[in-house]
């Protein structure tokens, strides 16, 4: 069956726009009157939201950012003519994850300056390969609880994704393997500054409680 290009392109645009929703910026401004990009690491992501505003803001932002990657991948392919579990269908889903993550990294609604894409990537992985997503979450939780480094937990979880797909689930699909490897490399790329700080011993640790910023 030929790929429905018009619907495919429209879906990619929708996934990008969903990914572009600057959750941390809009939530912080609307509920707390704070732009997280002006505090902490100045990153428009869930981690900085936890640091600046605490769990009351960080948890909703995290969940919404995950949904930004999950919903387009689970919903949009259902309205196409593609047959599930075929190569075009898998490519379509992977492309939607990529569009949502790019939207989060370069959001059109926030001057193309977004977060680092971990939560939105997790949502996409959860939609494409829920078993591997569970392993990634477990790896992140263990590393974070032992080290209190969100960045290190994210990097280890990203590395666990292709390893889980190849070794544990023994996937033979070039689409799924390629997707896992590319997404892992993307997380390492967006965390390149964090990697340098980790190597220099300058990365900030994070407490579970976070802290609440009080506007002046």
C-alpha cells in the first residue's frame, strides 16, 4: 500500500506543533507567575521546573511533556490507511516521535528555544516500545536515586534503550533498532554540556523535594 503522503505530512506538522507546546513556560507563568527560563539553568524543561518551582509545577510539566510524545504517535496513525506492524506504519510512528521531539527542542511557540527532549522522547518510546520504556524508567530511577544527577540518569536511560531493544527484546526490525540508536544519540547531544560538567564534577545534584521560587 502506498504511503498516504498528504496525511503523513499533515500528521508530522501536528506532532511538531504538539511537541512545541512550551509546557514549563506556560505552566510556570499561568500558575506561579514565573518564567523558568529566567531562573535556575534557564532551560525550558521539566528538570529546571522542578528546581525552580518544585514538584507542584514539575510533576504536571513532566506528565504533559511525556504526553506530547505519546499522544501523536498513538493517535495519528489510526487515521491513516496503513496496516499496523508493517514497515511503512513503523516508519510513520518513528517519524512522528522525531517530529514531536524536535518540536520540544525547537518550539515554534517559544522562539525555538525548548528543553532537552527527554520526557517527550520517553512518551514516544512508551508509544512505540512500552517494554523498553519501562526499562529506561527503571534505569533512570536507580541512577538518579543513587547519584541525584538527573542528567546522568537521563544519559543512562538513553543508553539502556538501544541495549534493551537489541539484547533483551532481540528486535530484528531495522526501524526499531535505528530509532533506538538515533534517539540515544540525540539525548547525548542535547546533554553535551551536562556531560562536560559531570566530567568536571560541576553538575548540580537535585533533591526529590526541589524548591519553590518566590517571585520578587
